[in-house]
C-alpha cells in the first residue's frame, strides 16, 4: 500500500501560503475555483481520515461511500485534466487521488474497514487521553489564580475590620488601681491599730504596665501578609481534599486518566506530601501505560498501511512514554527511514534500541540498515562486526546483513 503524501511544501504556515499564492498565479489551464479547491484539499490531506476526505460520516453504508468516491474522482482524477497544463497542481492532484483511492479500498472491504475503524478508535482514544492530561495544567493554573484572588479579597476585608484605631484608649486600669490602693491602705491601718501609714514620700502612683508597641505600617503589612498566606493555604488545602476524593473515586471506577488528573491537581495545590505524591505518580504511570498501549496499536496499523510518516510520529510518542522499550525505539527508527524523514533522529532511536538490548542482534541489524540509509557506510561496517560477534553462528542474522547490501 502506498504511503501518504508528504506534507505540503514549506515548513511553516507562512511558507505554505506563500507557495499557494505563487501557484494561484501560474500560467496553467485551471480556473480559479478549481485551483482553490485543489489547494484546500491538499492542505488538509494529512489531517483527514478516510471518511472526512470523502465527506461521509463513519456510519455511512457502502453505497454512500461509493457515491462519495465517484464525486471525488470527478474532481481529482488526473484523467479529467488530460493534456492540460497543470504546473504544480499536477503533483497535488496525484497525491489527492492517491489518498481517495486508499480511502475507497479501505472502506469498501468489510474486514479492512473494521480494522480501519479500530485504528480510528485508538487514535481518538490517544487524542482524548492527551487532551485530558494536558488540560490538567490549565485547570491547575486557573484554580490557583482563583484561590489567590479570593484569598486576597478575604484577607483585605479582615484587615479593614480589625485595623487598630488611632484614638487613645481610655485608662481602664486607673479605677482598678485606686480601688486596690484603698483596700491596701485600710488593711494596713487595721494591722497598725488604726494609726495608718505615715510617709514623707509623695503618694505612690500606680505601677506602670508596659503598653503594647504601636502598630507601625510595616507590622500591619506583615500581619496582613501572614493572614493572606494562611487564607491561601487553607483554600488550597480544601481544594486539594476535593481532588483527592475525586482521584480516589476515579481509581475505584477504573479510570486511571481521571485519577491521574485529579491527583496531579491535588499535588500542585498542596505540594510536599510524600503519600499524595506517590499516589499521583502511580496514577500517572498507569495513565501513561494506557496511552503507550494505544499509541503502539495505532503505530502498528500505520506501519501495516504503509503510512510511515504517521507511524514514525506514533512510535516517537511511545518512546517518550516508554523510555526503556527497545522494540518501540527500533520501530521508530525504521519508520523514519521508510518515511524519508530526519535520519539523524532514526540513528538516535536505533542506537537507543541497541543500548537497551545490547545482546539482541536484531536491534543491531536495524541500526545497520539505518546507517546505510543515512549514508554512514563506515559506521555500518563497524556495526556489522559487532553484530557478527554477538551472533556468530546465526545464519538468519548473516543473511539479513547480506541483504542490506553494504556499499564497498
């Protein structure tokens, strides 16, 4: 089966549209409507599944799919433009019709359509998981921002309610001091037989009690900051408890993705809790395991269909999730070679596969093939020597190496 066409010319949005603008001005035998339709379809080619390309939904029956194919063939079949000057649109039409042909081949056969639908389900699943995991960070920032704003308002209100007055407070202790002194003098007179105390010293004044230092602007700000921090901590702790409960419920329901999201939120709200961090890590690992499985299934279908660019992208994601998976790294390398992609990346993936399983001769054979594709002949020869030392008596390995045809 043919590979999907390469991406439209250019490496950015601006360069693609610059190329399209130039194509619209070509001196060719296509009217403006046809040019725009071809450009639009070609631009979206690698972002549409078979159903979207034909303009039908996934429940369409065989007759509806056949009608959609016929309509597309009328627009994009190269024979329609026989002997016309097409310029750069010729390759675009060929790419579009190739994909339309792939679509009808896959969807008109019940077995192949079932396999394709399973592939789309896995692809939708990976996208849903990726979206759910990435949206967690957005939700964390939103909750933290809302908590901070609410806590600032609450702390400010509390501060205004408890701000000390600048007017002097009444000497509430003066009358208490007078009463205490009178009772003490009366008690002294009784002890002295009614004579009372005599003294040449002036009457004593009430004992001075240290008064609290006046609240300065600096101390008021410190108190306000402390109150604000306490309010923020309390609000975050309450939010964290809520997400822990959500995470526990998701675990019980067998939903590791939702559990991972909830527990990641809880950790961000109240960092530093070892138990909570371990729970979040375990849930995240489980969610990523499911994601890795989904991407792996997706990648294997893409390989089988010869869609090497998509396969390389899917295998790359598996490698990011499963950093110790030698098989995934080997597949990522070989998919990049078939796709004609960045061969330096293919070399790195193949080397990683060999470092993970250094005694697996097949990993080394894959690296040899990557070296040859990248034009690294000397590296390929050295790797052959290594591989033959690993499996000197394995005729299959020797045959595989011979078929690679290392340049002399």
